[in-house]
C-alpha cells in the first residue's frame, strides 16, 4: 500500500462525523442572534398570530399577549429582557424550567 | 462522502411550512429551526474543524444567520436539513480556503517516512477512526486542513491551488509532506 493509499484509506474511515449534540449555550445564542436579526428588519409575527397558529407561548409571552397593549408591543421580542435567555446563553444545563420557553427546550437534558 | 448531505434527502411538507413561518418571523418556528437542526449542523462543522470547538460554534451560528438571510431562496427542492448542511459545507470550505491561503505551506522538517505497508487488519474501523482523528488533531494545522479538504471534500490539487492562490506544485509538495507527517504521527499515536 502506498503512502497516499494508506492516508486515503484512513481518512475515508474517519470522514463521517459521530452524532454530537450542539451545546445548549450555542443553540441559545443562535436563537437570540436569529431573533435579533429578524427584529432588525421589522416587527416579529405578533404573539396573537403565533398563538392563533398553534404556537405555544411561555408564561411571559402569554402575559404580553393578553395585556391591553397594541399589536406593536406584541410583535417585539420579550426574550430580550428575560433571565432565561441570559442563563441559556451562558450556562450549559441552565436552571430554567418555564414551559414552552425556547431556551428551556435547547437544554440537553 | 458519508458526512455530506445525502442527495435526495426527502422534503417534508412540514419543512415548507417551517420555512414559510420563519419568513413570517414567527418566533416559535425560528426556535424549531434551531432545535431541530442545530445538532446536525454543529456535528458536521465540528468534525471538520476539530479540535477547534470555539470556531466550530462561531461557524455554526454564522450558518444559521446566513440561512435566515436567504430563507426566501429556500424552495423546498431539498429538505431544510440538507439545505442547511449545504450552507455549512460552503462555510467549511471557505474556512479551509482562508486558513490555507494564510498558511505558508513551507517544509518544517517532516522527515521521509515509509510506515504504510502494514496497516493492521485486525484493528476495527472504529479504532482506526479514533486514531486517525487523534493524528489529525496532532498534525500541523495547515497539513491537517489539506488532508481534510483533499479527502473529505474531494478537492483536487489544482482546485486547492486556485482557491488559495498558490501554485499547483506548492500544494502538491505540501500534500506530500502532510501525508508523511500523518504516517509519522500514526506510528506514534496509539
């Protein structure tokens, strides 16, 4: 076996990645970045529309959704000021358990 | 090309629906996009960039941001995961190109090694794979990138030379040195 064949043989064996879970902090940062990107180009889909479409809201989103405020407020990103986001972005296995919170969903538990 | 997106990856109607909701800036759809596909994209990138985990994380995030910016271009001709892995593949190739463009590719004294005629047949693939990964992680980074680009992305010497603005000969010589270093480290790495 030539040197080239030897290396090629082993490289091909090692080509496929093993299944690896992305760190939950990474998923949280990605989601925050996407939300920021979407907010930067206009309002998000309102919480009312999201809920009507079957999207399950976390308790904070639900509060905003039922509050007597305009649709503009309901199209903002409440996660921006939420402790769950801060913990999710910084702590692997963050101690957060709010139902329907995306940052809770990203935890590798 | 086992790690690459598989041709014919099925498109589900839920993929089209997800993409449409992401276009509408639906936050739950955006979280679905991340929750459903971040593991696969990260695994692909981390494997190709190992052992640099920080850079793998940065690149994974860049892939998702790039995907969001071009979500209007997703037509459902492939699954969302296949589409995301395609973006990831381009990002990895760009990383390879950039790191080799900046590398000197000069000879730093890798000796001529001929160790390759007795690949132990009794070692199973999994052990060979782990040992190969350890060798790649110990190699000079530009040499390791050269081997990954050559064998995992099927890039020819001429293509790598053109993309890194180096001569064919320089890349050929560096590739030969990379193989020699691989063989040398293979002997040392158990």
